[in-house]
C-alpha cells in the first residue's frame, strides 16, 4: 500500500521520492519530536520536510543532524520555517551547510518567532555565514540557544555575534 500525504491549506504537496523519509514522517503521528538524523537525507528531500514544517502543528523538535543537507536544502527548510508556528528546536549539526545556507536560515529567523534552540555546529558557515546569522538575530527575540561550534567562524564572525549580543533583547 502506497503512503499518501494529503494537501493541507492549499499548499501543493511536493513529490517525495524517498520512501524512507515519507514513511518516517507519516508514521510520526502526533509525536512532538521528529527524528530524521542519520537518514542520508539530501537537499531534494528537504523540499518535502519544508512542506511538513508548513503544514504540521504538532512537531516541536526536528532532528536533521548527520545528513547531506547543503545550501539548497537549507533554502527549502528556511521557507518552511518562515511559515511554521510550532517548531521550537532544530538540530542541523554535521551537514553541509555553507555561507548561503546560513543566509537562508538567517532570513527565516527574522520572521520565525517560535524557534528557541538551533544546533548548526560542524557545518561550513564560516565568518560570513556567522555574520548573516548575527544580522538576523538582531531582530529575532525568540532564539535563546544557538550552537555554532566547528564552523570556522573566526575572529570576524565571533565579533559580529558579540555585537549582536549587545543589541539583542530576547523575551
């Protein structure tokens, strides 16, 4: 029997060629934690995960660490995060997220008001990616934990984040 996802809120359902991903999402039911870590997920898989973020009102924790998510996949995720109103914790460590991916996440953080915890360590965002995140965090008032370790942010990236901490007023 083929697993099916129904269209919600007039948002078109993207094609999901990854049967394992489709099954994990549909089998998650009303669980508040969705664990997709170490699932060999790719950028294209993130289009379906983003759809889930746009339509799901249950999941508060999403584990996507140790996959193959790069800048394109992060763009899909950011799109989903901008519409999501329930996700509180997002785990993206040990992926392939670079400067452009950090920029997409930053854009999502400018409008998302529910995410409080972001793990993005051991990616490749560098100092420019850290700067994109710092700019977004100047206006974001919900994120209280962000882990950027292992991203080679350097002194410039650390300085931009420190400047953000002086201006950010969380909750």
